C-alpha cells in the first residue's frame, strides 16, 4: 500500500522520503508547491495542503499509512483535526505522528499543547500509531551559526538542565522504519510513543565549550534570559512565533529535555548504528567556516 507523507519538503520530510524510497516503499507526498523540491523517481506528488479538503481527500486514495507532520503555524491544530478526521473517513488507520518531547508537560507552549491534543485524538479515535517525540533539533543551530562563528557567543537560551539534541536524519530514519513496520503489518498495531533524542544531553555552557574547543578560541554562553532571544527572533519571524519560542526557552531552562532511561539504547537498537552527535554537527560548521 501507499504511504502518504506530509511536510515532505521540510528538513525532516526530505530525509524521510529518501529513506522510504531507499527501503522500497511506495510513497506519495502532499505538498503545496511541487516545484519546491525535486523528489526521487517513483514518488507520487499530490498538490495541495492540509486545509484543502478536496486535495487531501484525493491524496488519501489508496493510502493505508500516513506520516503526519503539522508545521508550527497559527492553524496547526485545525490542520491536525481535519487531517485525522479525513484519514479516518478514508480508512487510513496506521499513522506515524511527529509530536514533540514532553508534549504532555509543556502545555503552556502553544505548539506543545497542539501536539498533545493531536496525540489524544489518535488515542480516542482508535488509530494505530507511533507517536514520535523529538527533543531539540540539532540543526536549529544553523540559524545562529553566524553569531557563534563571528561573535564567539552561543546565544540559544537552553539552560543548565540539559537538552538531548537530536539530528533530523535520525528522526527521519526512525520515522521511515516505523512507517514501513506499520504499513507491512497484517493488522493495525497498538499506539506506541518513542522519545527521539541524541547521544548527549547538553547544557548552554557545555555547547559553548564544544564550540570553544573546535574553534580554538573562547565561545561563551549567552545566558538563560530569553528576552533578548525573543527580540532578535521577532526581527525575522512573526512576533507570536518569537514569543512562543520565548515560552519554549523558558521550558528548556526550567525542565530541560532529558532522556528517560533506555531512550538512547532503544534508538540505537532501532537504527542499528550510533546516533548523530552535536559535536559532529558543530565540527562540520566550524570546518566550513
């Protein structure tokens, strides 16, 4: 059966489509702008978005398994509600849903609350689903690389509790494995939740030390106060998004994103290889300059 992938042009979706194709899956993507990304040969492309009812219904034809990724937008929950209802109407009962680490605890952060609401929908609508809960994305730090490299400051207010930063490639590969496992199962499987984390739990000071060692010069941590971060973010994104990031940063500082016992070992076993590390990511950026 065909696997439908939403969010296929994003940083997770692109890797996911490649992983699925490599593993021999039949893949269809739903995308607003098919010209935005060149998909591998054999991938079906359906044009539309998750608020386009007709397009989404059409995209579900012949599909049994769905990868659902809702972008962080003002109508994120509406997208999730509509998509899950349309999926059930179409007979799609196998889903891999991209949620967020500690979605059930950080409900004061809008997109955490949305994703927890979608998790509850999956449960109460009796879907078979894998809920993926990724921690902080390593490649979030691409947007601050110039500050690190040019000014010697790690400005992301991530605190001292620790974040188990995860690589987008690891997220995508676990998602592909779970999609194929569910799609090929002779029957719908029970709901399962997987924390997606990296091999190391890093603090603001610890990340600054990594960069200092790689660059051979001091890099300092900018501190836990997220107000300056919000102000800077608001210069290139909507103010409500910048404020949400401030709320998220407060959660990083107060709670961190600390793996549960066995999370890293579980992911290593699923992937059959070590997880990608933040140090390797930073080393590649440092080398590129």
